[in-house]
């Protein structure tokens, strides 16, 4: 198992990263306008992170104000309350349920429900929420619906007992909204801590359901499939399922025994001027 002692300085909270979800069912944008807003949002996040690192408080505050102002405009909302945003890929939990269905069919009403933590939840009516063998805890930074807790995953108290841990954690288009590479690595480490010990007879449990834009892996200077797999293996994860669409990549990582977390620094793995800068840094 991954070590549970994480006393190092905790990364910045996520509450100033992902934009808020929609607050009006009538608000709508074209896919092009949505993509433009997302790109603008990421640029502002990057500039603010640079200002913070440079201790330029005035610039950081100005950029923060701009981010909040943009997020407050209903015409620039990124996701509907029903979780059908084009950028979020619709209900990605359908893929998770497809992969888990063989083992869920083996369960009976006498079997304890599997505990699922859905980070960045947008709906209480998605596919995983409708399965009666799952006990789903839903959290989001800007909850707009009863049944979704307003909670920052990076601010959740570390689990103390087995009852505080989960069988499955879903990170569907969440990791790519974390503003810096080190915090992304810390989030993956934290997922391993919040998953329960791998002692179940059910295949693929405990697991992390990870969804990312394809470009984060296929077109990054600093991250490749092999590098991501090496990072996950060092955290004790093994890739059991993978599916790819034109825009998204879906992965299911099963947690096994601790392999001893290794350090992975930011380094160019795939040169090219047209590449993006998405990266993950993993520290021991």
C-alpha cells in the first residue's frame, strides 16, 4: 500500500482552479465558445500561478479577480447541472459502470455496497448514482445541487479508519484543472490514501477511474502513456481498463501493494513546438 503519512506541505486547494458549474438551465454555449472560454481560463490560471511563484501579490490578485469575474458570467458556464457538458464528456460514469458491470452482477443485496467518491460531481442522477449496489459520495467545489457536498478533495481530512476509505474514486476531467504539475502528483498520491486496502475478492477493486483530455497524454511535451503508467505503478496502481474517444481517454487503475513511490520530475519526453505543456510531477 502507499504510505499514509503525508506530512509534507499540502498543495494549494482546488477551490480556485476549476470554474463553477452552471447555475441556470437556460444558459447555453456553442462547443466553440466553450472551448475558447476553457483555453482563456487555463491561461489565466497559468499566469496567476506564475505570479504567485514570483511573489507578485498585486498581479496575482488582479488575475484572481479576472478569473472570478469570468466564472461569474452565466454565458460562460462550462457544465450543466445534469453533467452533460461537452467538455466534461457527458456522463462519463457510463463507462465506469460498463467496466464494473460484470462484478456488480455478482453482488447480492446482502453484500455491502461499494463506496464511491465522485470528485467534481455534477449530478445526482448519473449512471453510478442509479446503481443500487453503489454508495456514492459526491463532492464539488461549487455544488449547485442537493446531494453534492461543497468540498475540496485536497482539503478533506485524511482517513483514519476503514470506514473513511472508498472502493472507487472517480476523477473525471478533474486532474487537468489542477493548476500545477506538483499538485497533480499530490492528488494522485491522495487518491491512493483514500482508497481502502486491496483485500477484496472483487476484481478491479479498489480502483481509480481517471478521465483526461486525449491531448494531455497524446500531445504533451512532458507526459506520455509510458510515463503515466510508470508514475501510477510507483503508487501501487495497475491499469486494468482503457478506452479512448476523439477527445477523451478513460482509464481504470486498480490499487495493489505499495511499490515504493518514486520521484518523477518534469522533463521533455516528446519534443515539438506544437506540443502542450501538461505535466505531472511526482515527489517521494
